[in-house]
C-alpha cells in the first residue's frame, strides 16, 4: 500500500511557485516606493466631449510627472523626493510618502492624444482628455422623402 | 514638539450606540514630516489643492495650528465618474516647547506643500541665579 505523507499531499509545488512569483513581482513592483497601490488619489469627471482627471501630487515637481495616453488608457507616473536629511538633522516624524508612483486608468472612450492638456496647480495635476473623433457621438439627420 | 489631541480626525460613525452623527463638515489631518536640527524645527505638511492664501498658521499660547481649505473641485458641465471625495479642509495642532522662538516662525507654500521653520530661541540656555547672603 502506497500512502503519501499527509503533509506532502497538501503541498502543491506549483502553487508554491506561483505564490513566490507573486511575492517577487510585488516586491519589484513596489521598488523603493512607499506608496499604497491607490496612489496618487485621482478623480475623474466626464462630459459628452471628454474627461477631466485630477490627481493629488503635492510636492511633486511638475517637470517630473509623465503623462501618457494610449487609446482609452491614461497613465500618470512620477516620483516624489524624500524630505532630505542633512547631517545634524533628525527626523522625529515621517508620515509623508515618497518614491516612485504610477497609476493607469481606463476611460469609457478613446482619447485624442494630440488634444490632451496637462497642468499642475497647488500640488494637483489636472488633465483635460478630449474624446477621439471616432468616439464622439455623431448626429445624423433623418431626411424626409 | 508634541502633537495635541487633534479633534479633527476623520469622522467615525460606529463609536457609540445611538444615532450616527453627521459631521457638519469633514476635516482631514494632513500628513507631516517633522525634523529637528541644532537650531530649529522643520514641519512639512501635505496640503494638495491649497494655495498660499488658503492656509493659516496660528500660534496661541503654546499651540501651533495649521488650518487650510482647498477649493472644492467640481468642474461645471461634468459628471463625477471615479474617485473618492478629495479632502477640502485640513487641521492639525502641535504643542510647542519653550525652546521655540514664536516670533521667528516662518512658513512657505509651494506645490501643495507647507513648510514651517521654527527656530529655537537663543535664550533657552539655563540661567543661573546666584544666591547671595542676606
């Protein structure tokens, strides 16, 4: 009679490998980033003509923010510097996050990448994302015969 | 420098029995970094959406308070589709030690970040009072 070890039977090497892979990719995805996945916080509004997106990026140098638009997907990425510690300076509290961030959002329509506008004010990034021409509703007049 | 009990935490609705309270307004606590050097303290606070005119730093007795208000973000002609409610109001207080020169506290605002410099007073060295024979 062949009977495997009960503990061994519960052990699935493939599952274990998957788990490890997941952990590793998590590790690398985070990098030196201390941000949670939902960063930066964003809000999206839409109208018939397109969308407005706001992202909270206080303290981020606007020149260090990258915005890319592919089809219906907008990606914001950048980096926030760590408040520098000079010699003789001791940090008593460090609550503010730092490091690299990236966030992608899929909009309900294709965006015209040529018309996208980005501006930064008081630590908030504003994106104007007009609909691509093919995504706009076309009104077809019905002719009477 | 210690933080005073900030009453302005996010509203809790499950704290006690009875009807849940609706806060008249939601006040957030900004995240801060606090650093100390030989001659000053530095406080850096995240206040996204707040401009220089919309932040107020006050010192009353030994309590320093940061209060800020951002413009509500409601674009006209648009419908909200995604995201939580962005904070509009912030407040946080700190207790100052005797070592801080209250008159010399300086504040700057840039890219939604408030930086406060709190210099230490030069006269915090212990004073010795000589005892004379009467």
